[in-house]
């Protein structure tokens, strides 16, 4: 355990040095005092956030360091837009930490029961259906809605309440399809089916969830809803990206404002290798989440952890597939590397839930050690 | 349950890596031939290029010592030909 933690510490120190250097590069070219300040402030703030809130709320440092690094990448991408946008992205990341702490506290305090699970289910469905009530609003709260719905579904499954779990999943899928957010509907459909398959001991109910989700998709997209137009994909933008950071600053051809723009900006200014490192960070986070799911004692925590891994992983997979033109949907937001505040808050909320599960695992281990000591 | 979690995680990670590598390969080798320079790939349309600063001013300019504005376009002999840094930041 000590070897692993010292390895992780070294990796994180390396990342801090990388961020300082990455902010110093444009700072030395432009001479901007704001960039010099960011080169010093970003590593220091990341270090403080890793130790102070993590110690206060017993957060999982491995997953938190991966998420903070991805947020740092987002700020790096925004550097080439304007200083205001860089600072705004930093503020969004710090504000998202509130949701991280909320998620951690929620998991530790929650005791699965049917009435307690109904409230997050209703809140999740309300957030998912937000665009239907207010179609003029440009942002979406679907990510936060799915997080709360996942929480409720995991609670229902742990109580073997399969019908409420299936109902909540199907209504969520239905509302997403009704709002014509096909990509997010696909992600949620897959998450709910796989969490059902893992969390329920019944093959029958797993089969029912699969058939009902697939049927809902087929009926709504085949007969009721309009078929989405084929998206052009973004292979041309990816083809224009260099392999390593170019000697000179690339002109901003990605534009800014859409949730996926930070990802492409990062690739254009720092190269494909850098982008691949961001993906590896996310994969490390997913593996950490799966590891927590494997070591937990309660099925609620296991289903919740797996669902979080699937939500983040499938969201990233959808992003990459849509960017490559494999799927006719908009890429949406890459986990933690997005300028959309609601999506960023939702991702940190999911991370907080994961940290809460990690804290429960550690508490269970300490309890075991105490009992073993008492037995001797 | 643990077996299923391992399977799902493995499939997810492999899918992510596969799509990422396939995208990079498709973008760089669309016909099996690598372009000599990135410029030989599909160029972004000029109208789609958005100025980093809508007002036309350099967002990173030092307010204390602003760089003098160039009155004429510098000749290729005076500035490095392949360095858009000067054009972008008005140096």
C-alpha cells in the first residue's frame, strides 16, 4: 500500500510540475503577468485542494487528483482564448468542489430505504425533464439528473425493489428521448441495463430491463421522434492537430462556447499526445472507481460505483465516437474537461459519491482491524 | 457480481482506447497515406475561424507597456515566415 501511495504521490507531483511548465510556456511568449500568476497559483491551489478538503471530507485522493488534473487541462485550453475565460474556468472548477463535498456526505449519511430513494428519483427526473419545461433555456441539467437517478436506482436494487428501479430507469430514458437528447439517452439506457444486470440477482429482471429499454428506443425513434441528422463529425479538426505541442501558438480554429470546445482546443494547442494523456487520466479514474466497486461490502455501494464508472466512461466513449463521426449525435461534454458549468458540477458530484464509497470502504476496514485486535 | 464488474470495466476501457486510436489513425491516415504536413489535411474553412478576441484587441497585451501597432504588413524577411505568434499577439 505504501509503494502504491508513494507512486501516486510522485505522479501527482509530476503533474504539478507539468502544469507550472505548461502555463509558463505561453507566459514567457506573451509576457502576460496573469499567466505568470496562474503558473504559480494553479499547482498551489491543486495541492491545497488535494489535502485540505480531502482530509476534511475523507475524499479519495487518487480520483480527486485525476479530476483536478483534468480541470487543470481545461484551464490550459482556455489560456489561448482570454485571461477572463481561464479564470472563469478555474472558478467553475472550484465551485464544483461544493458538489464534490455534497456527494461525499450524501453517500456516507444515506441509509437505503424506499422513501429515501424516491426523493432523488423524483429530483433526477425533474432535472432530466428541464428542457421540456423550459425549451428556451440553452443549457441542460441531464448529467445531474442522471447522477441522482443512478443514486435512486442503486438504492432500489439494493432493497430488491426491481419494479421501482426499472420504472425510474425507463421514465428517465423516455424523458431524454422526448427532449431529443439521443446521445445522453443512449448513455443512460446502457448504464441502467448494465447496473441492473450487475445489481440484481435475477436474470429475469435483467432481461426485462434490456428488452424494455431496447423496445422504448425502437418505438420512440422508429415511429414517434424525428431521426437525427447525420452529424459531420470532427475528423478534420482532429487531423489538423499536431502530435506534440507546436513551436508556435496555433490559431483558434475550434471556436469557443460549446461544451466540447475545450477538448479540441487542448488538442490544437498542445498536441494529440497531450490529449491522449488526458484520456489516460480518465481511464485511471474509471479503474479506481471499479476497484472501489469490487472492494465494497454493500450492494448499494457496488451498484453506485459501477454506475458512476459507466456514466463517466460511456460519456467519454460517446464523445470520442461522435467526434469521429461514428454516431450521428453531438459530442456533448467530455468528463471534467468541459466549459459547461452544470455538466462540470454533475461530474464532480459523481466523483463525490465515489469518494463517499471509498470512505465507507476505509471505515469498514478500520472496523475489521479493530474487531481483529479485540479478538486477540 | 464482481466478475461482472471486472468484465464491464475491461470492455469499457478497451472500447475507449480502441475508439481513440481509431480516431487518430483515421484523421492522420484517411487513405492509408500520411499527409506530409498537417496543412495537407482538410483545412478549416476561413469563415469558421473565430477570432480569439471579438474586439480585435490582444487579450493578453500588457496594459502597462502595450506593444506598438504595426502600420504595415512586415515583409517575410523581417519576421519569421512560419510564426503566427507575432500576428496573433501583435508583437
